[in-house]
């Protein structure tokens, strides 16, 4: 029978004291990065795993985080994977809570604080950010460390990690303008959602920077739906001064819009260019393959956990708003104006 590896065994092999190993396990900021790396490498080689229950008792923590999501749609899945990966690396367990899309999410946050012992909570919030202040006040009153995901709110004293919609949409518009398009339309999502609001604002700002005019008639609100996108596309393309390119706030709308355009005997991209957002796998195999913006969703989840741990270690630290850049992926659906 193999002897169980202890903290003293790790300390002896790593050439440090066993209190130092304990401080590395607890991620003490006073321990140098080189020492942490050496000790963690030795722990891995020796197969040593900290007793999380004992660790939590010593630190008066549970080593458990909560993640609140609206549902289990494909857009959320890579974020969840990033959160899970980061929790595993940091020796945290994860509790997953799902809310209805249009529900009063604040009640769920308070429910977690009142009924479950967790060290902190991540909230993937799809609702418009006018509600953020009330959400944050309730969480602060519960004295529960929290980070909002999908909430890039400028000039707000709130910890957030999200995709930078403004930079991303700006890249898409710049790409289309660079191809010679002067009439660029948009199919947007619901203005009740964070992404819908920010991508619409970003689109108008990007047009202004490019010296192009925003045309309300070239705007369709399609609620992130391919069916509604097809309907709006047929309306927009029925105009006498129709656009030569359309930015779509997600890939699903882009694919619905392209089907509608092809149904009207228009060639993509020769007659009409499209750029989407999300880089769904289906868009890679779509005909034509979809030019799109690839958001770093998995990294968003990972960075949210790292930020939450920083808040727990230093509750008085200045609030941080991380906005991660998306990558513009160029494929067949966008081309020069004809």
C-alpha cells in the first residue's frame, strides 16, 4: 500500500518549509512566483492534493463558487467551460444555477447568499445594464463577492469581465468600409439585452468614425433570431436604396439573412456582403462560409474566476472592468462592393 503524500514530504522535496507549502496552497501573494511554481510542480509530481475541506475550515471558506446563467444555450457553454477549467486549476468546486431569461434575477442572487455557503458568485447577465446598479447593491448588501460576466459597463464601480463589443463591431465596420461599402445596414438583437444595446451603439459609433451615415431604414431588430432576420432582410432589400453590406449582431441572424438574400436571387458577397458575430461552428460550413467575429468566451470564464479570487484576497481593491477583444475572421460572405 502506497504511503499518503503529506505536506511535509512536498516541503522536503521542494527545499522549503512546510508552512511555505501551506502558503503556496493558499496562494499567498507574499510568496514569489518562482517558489509557487516550484512547489506546485513538486506537488503534481508527487501526486499531492490538498484537503479542501480542511483548507476551507482553516481559512473560514468553503472553496466553492456559484455560477448563475440564464440557460444552457450554445453561447453560454464555452464560458461555463472556462469557469470550470479555472476552478479546477484553483482547487475550487462549482455550483451552477440557471434562471429564466426574463426572470427577476436579483431574487436568485439573494437566494444563493441566504441558502448556500459559497465564497463568491459569478453572474452571467443577459439583461440590459440599466438594472446593474440594483443588482450590485443587493449583492453588496449580502456581503457576497461577485463578478458580472457579459457586463461591460464603462464608468461603473463594478467588477466585470466581458467581450469588448465596441472594439469588435468597430473592426467589422472598418472591414466592410475598407472593401468600399458606403451603405452598411445592421440586423440587431433585442435592445433589452446587453449585447443588443452595446453592438447597436458600437455600430453607429463605428459608422461615424468611418465617415459614413447611419440610415435607420437599413436597421432591423431581429431579436437574435434567424427567422426574424430573414423577414427584416427581405424588408431592407426591398428598399430602392438598399445597403451593399449588412452587419449582423450574431451568426444565427447572419445565416437567416443570407438565406433570404439568396432567395431574392442576390449573390453573396458579389451583390451583398455579410459579417456576423460569435463564430458558430455552423457558420464555418455555411454556404458561403461566414465572415464573423470570434469572441474569447472561454477566456472570459477563466478571467472571471481569476478576478473573483483577487476580490476575495483583497476586498478593498479597486473595481476592475475587463473587456477582452474579439478576433475578426474573414471568410467568403464579405467582399468588395461591386
